[in-house]
């Protein structure tokens, strides 16, 4: 199983992107700073997408779009849970044979 580590700080990632833009290679930076070359390539691609210039052949979400997608997925999970709770409550009341709503006679 692969080891996981906490994400690199945003300042570190930005420094790596800046160094790549100055002409250093991801492999060279990876050896020097102890992260993987693929991570650096990913950070460069994400920075390009955030700047509005995604790399050719890559369909990458911007950081804002990725955050919105995460928020919407969380919201969908919450709404599905609420729906399931309401469905179970409706089934419980139906099984008891009681009315949950009685219209007024006036």
C-alpha cells in the first residue's frame, strides 16, 4: 500500500511552478526538493488552468470549479440523506395507520 503524506503547502507548489517557468525541469526539481516529478507536472497544469490557459489536450477543472464541484457533491449527499430520512418517516407513519395531516373542517 502506498504511503500518503499531507498535501504540500500552496506556497511550495507555487514556487515549484515558478521554477518550472524559469526553465528548470520537473525531474530536476523533484530530486532537489524531494517530491515527485509527476506532482510538479500536475501543479504546473493546474496553475495553467487557473490562469485560463489549460495545457493542450488536457481537460482540467480550475481550482474554483473543483471547489464548487466538491461543495455540490456534499450538498447532494446531504439532500439524499434528508430524502431517505423523510421516506423512512413516511413509511413508519403509514405502517402505524395514522394520518399525519388532518385538514380543517372550516
